[in-house]
C-alpha cells in the first residue's frame, strides 16, 4: 500500500496553480497536486471572482461545471468545505476548487452567474448539507420535501432516522392524507396569456407516469399544446447512496454502484474501483484492464440498445423496440456468462475482478454480438429514414454546444451538439489509448443527432470488444497485493498468511492513505465521476458520485420550451435519465 503523501515546502507548482496564485496571491490559501489532481483552496468571499477568472482566462478556460458538493469535517472549524470540480473542453484539464465555511455562517456566493449548470448542483448541496448560496436564482430543496428536518449528508445526521411526510394543514408527525400532497412545491405559474387571450393551462406529468419512469415530475404551463414553461422535479427515488457508502468499507460500496445506472452497471463498477485504486496508488494487471474495457463496452451496448428501443416504443414504433430488447438480451447473455448476473453485476473489484472470463467466451461473444448488430441494422432500416420518426426527432429538443457545456452536459448529448469530447479519447484510461475507434459528433444537437450518435457508438463498442478479444494478454486479473485485493479461496483455505489477510480486509477494510481523489470515466450517458476523501481508515470519509443523468436533465426545460407537448416524451427519452443515477 502506498504511503501517505505529506505536503512539502515549497508548495507544489503547476501551470494552473501558478496562474491562480499570480492572479489571486492573497485569496488562494492552499494548493495540492495529490495523485495528480490539481486543487486549490480559495477564500470563500472570493469564490465567484475566482470562478469567473478560471472560465475566462485563455490559459484555463474551465467552461464546464462538472460538480458541486461539500465535505462535512465535523469537529473542525470551519466545518464545511464546498468543492467545485471543473473541466476545460478546450484544454482537457481539470481543477478542483475548495472553500471552507463555518457552521454558524455556512454561506457562499453562488457561481450560477458564471456557470448556469451550477444551479441544480448548488441546490443539491443546500438540500444535503444546509449550505446557502447567496445570489442563487432558485435556492430550494431539490430531492427532499420542504418539511424535511435536517440535512442528511451531515456527519451528525443518523442514517437510521425516519421522518414522516408532513403536508399543509397537518399537525407535526401526521402523514398526508387527502390534502393535495403534491400542491406544496408547485412553482408559480408562468406569466401571461395564451395566444388567444386565454389563461395558460397547468399540467402535471409524473411522477406516476410511464414516460417519466415513475421518478420525475414535470410541471408544465401550456398554451394549447405549446409548452410555455416547464419545472422539472427529481428526487422521487432518492436512496442515500453517499450515506450508505460512507457507512461501510470501500469494498462494500461496489454493489451500491451497480444501482446507480442499472442499465450499464459495469461502467459504474469500473469508475468507482478506478477511483479507489487511484487513492491507493495501485494499477491493475494488463489482462484486467483489457477485460474491464471489454465488459464496460458490453454494458454501454446494453444501455444504448435500451435507450433507442424505448424511444422508438414511445413514438409507437413497436417493432424496433423488440429488435433492441432482443439485442440487449444477447448482450446480457454475455454479462451473465461472465459474472452470473444480468442487470446488477458486482463484477469489478478493487485491484482486479471477481473472476476471469469463462472458457469459450471469445467465440460466444463474437456470435452474439454479430447477431445483435444484424438486429441493429434492422432497427436502423425501420427508423432512420422513416418520415414519421424523422418528423418527431429532427429539430426537436435542440441544445447548442455552448449551452450544453455551460450546463455540464456530457456524453451522447454533448457530442450530438457538436462537441468532440469522449473521455476514452480525451483523457484515456485503462487501455483505450491502445484501441482504434471513432467518436461520432453531431451538428444540430437535436434528438435525431442523439439517436444517430448512439447508433454509431453501438458499432464502435462492438469494434472495441473485438479488439479486446484479439489483443487480450495472458496473466492474472488481480494484483498480487493481499493488503488491497482479497486472496483467492484456494489460498485462504490452505495458508495461514492468506487467511489473516482476508480476515483483516473483511473486518477492517482496505485502508488508503489520507487524501482525496477524483476519477471521471465515460459511461453510457456521459461522465460518471467518483470523488473520494480518505481519512486513513477502512471507510471512505466522503464518497461522492457525479452522475451524468443529473446534469443532463437540468436543461430539459430549455430544450422543450416553445415545443409541443408531444415533443417532451422523445426529448426526455433521448436524455436517457436513469432514476438511480439521477437521484443517487
């Protein structure tokens, strides 16, 4: 296990940090290059000025807000540390800004004037930690109901605590009866009249609606069938991912990552384990890295097949839906052969994998993927040139490249808007730099481009899988370090040393050195990032999942404003929101 890194004097130097310190010599209070992550602590009252500089400075150009969260250092003062993760789509570099605020005055200037995408992220930080952002356009709870008492991600909030839903007019402790349980958090109606002088009509779509997956509620103000305003409300599936991960050992969090995006669980497994390995300072074996890429691309294919098929179904195209579901089943047959699970896999391990590929897997994979690509061709023949499908998709749900970046949108939505950003190519990890594949880029940023990008990526994933099968090296899939990777059962049953190693890992957990890291990987929907803070114990002090569904859904009102009500469904489908990933 790597030894803890101690900050040395003079402080570390880096071009990004040098620019910040030169511009704000008295406001940058600390800098760090731990595990290659560039981070700077900022005086809280200057965070807005620093944010604006990082976006506008030509050498920095941090134009994308990836995440805003907080860490509760209970017992210290200032108690809370607000953390901003930023990305530059021009230079492909990252920066972590941090600002400490005291418990009695947990307030910071909002950075929404710089990045509109910080809106939901700051609301989430307020909802979970109680930190207020002055100047925020709409600072209200985003996951929890208004009457919820306390802030769940604070360290002194017990995870076993239960609270009833309190409604208007009910006494404390009583649950809502028949009194309009959804009426308390309605936004004010849009101003103005319809084009015929009539009042706008308000419609609530979801959460109990199949088109919103039962997890999203959209409050619509309509002028006839035209959408004047939309208020998107998430949080109907909030499960406390971070709280659960911080309550168990690092290994115990892996099954929770399965349940973030249950359409492509393996990609979540991979991202989390890469973050823990970065924290530990270890790298997996070559064979493990190829297998991780292979299973990750299988997972990406399953996710894209479901997205395309479900969108077709909700536009009344039932046949391609069946084609896509059959294709996904073929892919899931391969996942099942690898790990014995189809939807949730729990396959990737810190430092390796739960098992190697089964015998005969290469032949099975080539046969099933070939069949799935034939079905993909059939799907494309039915949909792509169909005039009804094109009319429902082209020019609908448009989002420009500049808007997508400002909102923190990633993945197929961003590439459909014309931004050539895929982390597998821009910041390669595992063995993606050894593989040959193309990254599709659209031009209009509409639903049709998003559909075409996913079709292209399906074929590229199949191309990557074939290369992995052909280039797969021999050797172990686990690192030979019993302090990180559990020893095999055959060793545990036969040697006292391995039995002790397993006992310590099970009872105490793997213990990374003190520090913090962030790892972003390219999931099916965009960048999924894991921010981990270690205090040297076997449990993560902070485990944050930056999920693409959350940021990708935020601009939905902008995408559907002025469109017909019927356009909302394919636009929502092409975002491909996954409830567990959005609500965590």
